[in-house]
C-alpha cells in the first residue's frame, strides 16, 4: 500500500480556555490522505477542521499522537516548501503590493530568477491579478484577498495543497473559477486537502472524504463508495411486486440497495415484468452530511421537541 501524503494517527489536542480550563479540540483523530487524491475534510463550525490543518502546517504545537507528512513526522522545515497553504482567515502585510509580496513568498519557497518570474506571471494570469500587481493588499476586498491567498498557495507548484475554507467570500463566478484552478492543480500532480462547508464543491472536486465532529472523525472513505450507498430505483411494467409503488400509468417503481440489485431484478424478470429503467437515486452530499452530524448539534434537534 502506498504511503499516504498526510496521515493523522490518534491525535489529541487541547488548548487553554477561560481561566485554567483546558478545552479538548481533537479527541483521537485518525485519517489518511492518499497521494494524488482530492480529499474533502467536512465538519460543522468548531468540529476541529482548522485545528487539524494548523497542526499539519506547524502553526499549533503540543499535540499527542502522530502526524506524518510525505511519510515523515510533521515538523521538518524542509517539508514546508513542498506544501501550499491557504488559511481560513489569512493575514497579509497590507502595505506590500501584490507583485512584491509574491516575489517575497516565492523566494521563501526556493524560487529564483526566471522560474520566479514565470511562477508569478502564471498565478497572476489565472487569478486575474495582472492589473492589480501594484495594488497594496490593504485595499483588497474579501474576495480579492481570497484570490491572492490562492495565488500564493499555488505559486511554487506544491505537491500538497492545504486549503481551509477556500471558497469563503467568493461569488458564484469565482467559486466556479476556483474549482477549475484546483482541478488544474490536481491534474498537474498536486494532492488537494481542503475543508469546506460548501458540500457541492466536495461532490464536484473530491474522490475521498472524512467527516469530523466534536474532535472525532465519524467516517472517512472514497466518495465513489458513498455514492454507491444511494439506493437504486427500478421502473417497470407488468406484474407488480407487493412492495412496489403503483405509478398509475401501468408502470410501477421499486427502490432497493446495491446489495439487492441482482435478486430484485431477477425476480421482476422471472415474474414477467418489463424493465423500463434502472437508475441510482441521487444522494445529495448535504443531506447525507446533515444526517451524520445532526444529533450532535442544537440546529439538528426537532423544534417541537425543544419547545
């Protein structure tokens, strides 16, 4: 089995809250990000997504357990040049211009000369920053800051791209553009690891996922396996099974799981039914996600039960 590009094994982390209280943020978190994948890290507010990301890039210290990046223990400064990072709330030096800031950051990542110039030209072009090269970052709107944030994250063509809520503050047009850019980074060979609340972006970009809630990973796996969990719908005419729904036009429908596919289809054909359609019902990731975490949150509780 190939070594994952990022892995957590039984990671615990707590921070100081009010007075001398310790607040547990991560409680035995374990997950693995396959090299070359696009991995969606899903969770409600306060679930532990940003804490996990900050531990990965070395912005938080003092955890228990194991975090490995590129198959090595997290914390090696040499590994950081191979990572691109966009925080959820990035801070930039507001008195620096776009071009000089990208130059500074590119040099920190080991770029020099023509390679640095080409890298800056590339990210300014795809993120529409060419006309803003002499603008100071202090004058940027939220969406413009997010564009610059992605530009600096991909500037040095990192092997691992870690993004914390990358679609925050973007209008629909730029959300679509970000998805295109991230798909391009993956095609280049980068592994994507990002947290988000916009679950449609996970559906369109990711092939792996994990759900974290209250500092624990509830589930992780391949998105294709999750899709296969959605039920199948058989529409047919002729003899109708007792548990099928009559559609009123001489046809009927029957819903069943992937595991029951062969048995139910064979039984319908043997009874003399004519199969009109067999399709998978679309399982919206948002509905699935809400079902996973709603029992842990006040927002998921029944209003009548609470009144």
